[in-house]
C-alpha cells in the first residue's frame, strides 16, 4: 500500500501514461477508458453483492431489514443506487470506450489541476525551511495552465487536448520526483539530533 501511495510510484505511472498518450493517443485512450470502466464495474458489482448478502444474512437471522426494527415487518426493496449506477456506468465505459473520451479528458485535466495545487503547497512548505529558486515554481504553473486550458476549451481538437495532457503528465512525473527530494532535504534541515537537544538542555541548566 505504501508503494502505491508513494510519490515515486505516482511519478512513474504519470510519466508512463504521458509517454503513451503522446506516442499513441488513440490506443492509450481506449485502454485507459476500458480500465476505468472495469474499475467502476467491479466496485459496483462488489457493493451490490455485499448489499444483497447482507440482506440475506439479516433475513435468515430474523433481524431488521432495510432499517425495520421488526424482522417480521413487510420488507422494502431498496436498491443501492450508487452501486447500481457504478455498475452500469462501468459496463458502458468498457463496452463503448470511444464515447467516453471527452469525459476522460475532463477527468485527467481536473487531476492535473489538483496535482498543480498540491505541488504549489509542497513548495510553500519547503520554502519555510530553505530558500527556493524561482524556476521551481514554473512547472506547477505550467501544469495549472495546461489543466485550465483543457477545461475551458471544450471545442478544441480532442487529439490536441490529449497531447497537452500527455505532456503535462510527463512534467508532473518529473517535478513530483524533484519535489520529493526537496521535501526530504527540508525534513533533514528541520531534524535536530537527540544528542544536540540534550546538550542544549545541559547548557540551559548550567546558565
């Protein structure tokens, strides 16, 4: 789990996805859309299965069903709307991936915007500990502009938009690694060894 959530893993995935989008946009889009559709499909199927298994368990145990305090009361048929929606949406995405390219474009653009904001926040934290050259702020700014451009230009050529997204993902992956190294360096500057703390305490007592 730590590997999946690590900045290095995110960087590798972002760079790989960006390179694939730049090199072969159509095939990559189809694969990504199908993969996302399968994820929605599986999550919806798991949620629905868990829901109906819980209903069967409650019914066999004679306990309350659908919020009923009396197990013998008339059972209401309540469908898990979110899970069913996820199931249908995932099925449609996997079945007709080309119909969801524009939606995927907006999702990726929104993720790039969030990544830019996150990088700005990381740089602000680093700047509290150590000075930063101005060029460190260029890449997050480029990501922010790229995400905004894709979101506010819905009528532009789709292939051009995904090319911009691919380049932005590569930039994000590289800058994420740089930011990770900066954060580690800043943490080392903030770290004070235990021996030094004890020495400072001793000096304070002597004074």
